[in-house]
């Protein structure tokens, strides 16, 4: 019993250290107070309860998607972590990365998808290719665009990991041609994207407000470990 107790005390004493070590090299992207370091559509984004927030309502609907861009860097290789909460049936959002700015607060590039619904959360999206890789799949895309894909888990089972109308932890890892998306610690999809036409190698990071039914999207605890700047 004493050995069990001693091990338990050691285990729980080590947990905070292990978590801190896991966060080594990460820097905060958001001060939790205002939108310093971010740029987007005037009035389209604000800080509410310590979270970057945007909302579409029946009285003031979002009629065209727009993005809030992180201004500090346009990294190539990185690991990024954040929490998100999306409220409202059918609401959609996402995190753009290795992307480029477009007019009218638009962007183009990879998106780690978010949805308050059964299809898109945990998928890798790109505007011209739509679902680059869907939840539950690992893909290798050759230079000519040829895709080899295998399923590693049930998309429906992975969906159960996602908390509806509540906070979720999202991790985006982009290292070389390999991209991995995780939600609440669970791998959602993985791709080795070598497509000569469509693959993205560096660029802006941004969060999305998407048109559709009334919804609210929030992001907090955004932090990044940049592994390669260019």
C-alpha cells in the first residue's frame, strides 16, 4: 500500500512538469484582452470572456466569410495549439494556415476545419480541393496530385471525441509536407501533401467567420512553436 501511495504521489507530482515540458518552445499568440497582433474586418471580431469571438445572428447575419489574421509571422513549419468553441447548429469555422491574404479579408490555403455538425470537424480543407483529407484517413498525395489513402479510424467514432457547444483542444502540426490534425489529443487526419500545384509551404495563420445559420465561434489559449520560419 505504501508503495502504491508513493507511486501515486510521484505520478501526480510529475504531471505538471510533464505538461510544462510538453509546452516548451510554445509562445502565446493572443493576450486574452484585445486584438493586438491580429487584423480583420472592422467590427467583425472582438474579445469576449478572454476569447477571440465572432457571431452571426438573425438580426446581423454573416453574409460572406471573413478572417482574422495573426500579424506576427508567416511560418513554414510549426505546431500550433488552441481551444475553440462553436455554438449554433450547423455552424462552421476553421483555422487557416500556410495561407495567403486575399481581398476583402479573405484568404486561400490550408484550413483545419471546425463545424458544429457531423462532417467537417477534424478534416483538412483547401478552397480548390475541398476535403484534402477527411477525418479518419491518412493520405499521401504525389507531385502529380495522385492520392493514396487509407482509413485508420471510423469518422463517426472520432466525432464522439468532439464536445458539442463546448471547448475543445485543437492541435495543428505542419512539418515539411506532412500535416497532422488532432482534437482533444486524438489524431483526426494526416496527410503527406507533395502536390506540385496545390500544396502550401508557408503563409499566414487566420481564424474564420463563416456565413450560414446563426452561430458564435470563439478561440482562446492560442500558442505556437515555430520550427522553420521560411
